[in-house]
């Protein structure tokens, strides 16, 4: 029991950017701030000990008040005392990568893509799905295995932050239809299906799942106003849909 068992990140309100979001090193690896600034604080000592012993820890990321997404296993693989923070591996494949300036460019981008998938996208998905009660906002489907957190503005673009108002809980079909511009969502939350798709004749999935939602509205929106889809982002995305 010398080493830390877990670390945690507190809840960020829906429109806010989680604290870990801008804590990625130039090597693509996630950083985790010290408790306070004293390197000898008991929690910092315990994390350092977990690093020395090579023990995994569990990262509890708060995705709603009192609800956590556990990210496991996570390893502490380095320390930056001057910056009061540790370096984490959020995937086994990151454990033995070079950190800091020693990391070659291709290794950095590999590390970064793992950090995004294993931590950022996972936490974003959990936050968005919780805000929508675990249902597709278009068809109410509520099987988590069949749901995604869709970005309104893509990750990496300006306004593409992993915040709940930039997300929509969508089932796989509606997510793909949204991404492939078969389906557009207006800022007033009404749905628009591409005209040529409206005229196709096919089976019940096309009819009930796509064509019949034309001009209807999102069925599910978060209770909290701050968590609802951002009209400005929707407008930007809808302009892309029209242009497509
Ligand atoms: Zn759906």
C-alpha cells in the first residue's frame, strides 16, 4: 500500500473544457498535475512510488456530478518537478515511449493519437451520453453499445473542443448519416434529409430511420440548458451540410 491506487479529476460543467484537455506534452503523453505544489505532499509521494514500482493506477474522470468514467490501467511514467506534474501512460503501448524532447516526431503523433482515443474521446463519450440519458437524440435508441458521441464541429478544428455542447448522442446509423451529410441538423434542432435520399425507394430502415425524420426535431435534448447543442456550432455544421 505504498503506491497510489487511483487518481481523479473533478467534474467540469458541460460547456467547460476538462482540466486534462490542455495537459498533453509535446511528446503526445498526458500530464497530471501535482496535488498542490509541494513534491513531498503525501499524494505526490504515493504517485511517485507507484511510478517506481511500475504499478498501474485507476484514473477516475468525473463525467457528471458523482459519476465517473474509470480509465484503467494508467501508469505514471515520468515526472516534471519544475512544472509540478507527472507524465502518464494511458495505454500499455505508451509505457516505454521516450518522453519530452527525446521523442521523435512519428512517436509523438502515435502517442498523441493513443492519448486522444484512450482518455479524451472516452471521457467525451461518457459525458455526452450521460447528458442525453443514454439515448440517441434522434430515435431514442438506448443501447450504449450502439451509441456514439458525435462531434458537431470535428475534433482539431476551431470550436471543435470536446465539450458537451459540441456533442450529440447518436446511434451508429444516425451518426454515420450525420457525418456523411445525408442528414443535417438546423440550429433550431430540426432535421433535414438530403433531397435525393428522400426520393430513394428502399427497405424499412431507409423509410423509418431516415426519410421519416425529415422536418422532425431532435427527440432528446439534455435537461440542462448548458449541455444542449450549441446553435452556433450547429449553424456552422449545417452550412457544411448545405454546401455538400
Ligand atoms: Zn438513432
